[in-house]
């Protein structure tokens, strides 16, 4: 049994993240969309609330924060998504740039979902 390979050590984060600007109200629907569209098991309500609370606590223009690393299931395998946020404040409006780091294949799919979300805004 000692020779059994631990798949969690196979995790290799892609060199680039998927990233996009969001209004605060768009973050929860986007995370729920990822959880139902490309992940077998993704962000639960508690995790979404934690992410939202961390972002809400950010007050400085251009502030960057490591939100956390979340375990998800993608194609039947456990992997991780690390989330980092940067905020920009114009007048009183807070915009969030959400960066999502994971394995390359998943980053590419998250990026596609972000593009779809951006296209839907323009409709």
C-alpha cells in the first residue's frame, strides 16, 4: 500500500489565471454557474458566502487579496481552484477583478465561462 500514488500531489497550477471584472452582484451567480456547468462539485453556499465576505471587507482602491484555495471535483477528480481578488473603486461603485487559478484545462474552461458571462452582459 505504501506505493499507492496520492493524486493530490499531481496538482500543478497553470502559469496563468482566468480573470475578469465583475460587479459585486455578479460573483455569486458566476460561481454557481461554474459549479453546475463545468464542475462535478464546486462552490457551496458557505464557500460563496466566504468569498463574498472577503471581497466585501476590501476597502482600498487597487487592493489585492488572496481569497483562498477551494477543493472542487472536475471530471471525477479532486482538484483546486485558488481565487484572488483585486478591487477598483470609482465613485462609490466597487468593481472586482476575480482571478481563478487551477490546472490548465480547468483555467481554459473557466475563461470560456467568463467570456460567455461577458457576452451575456452585452445583450
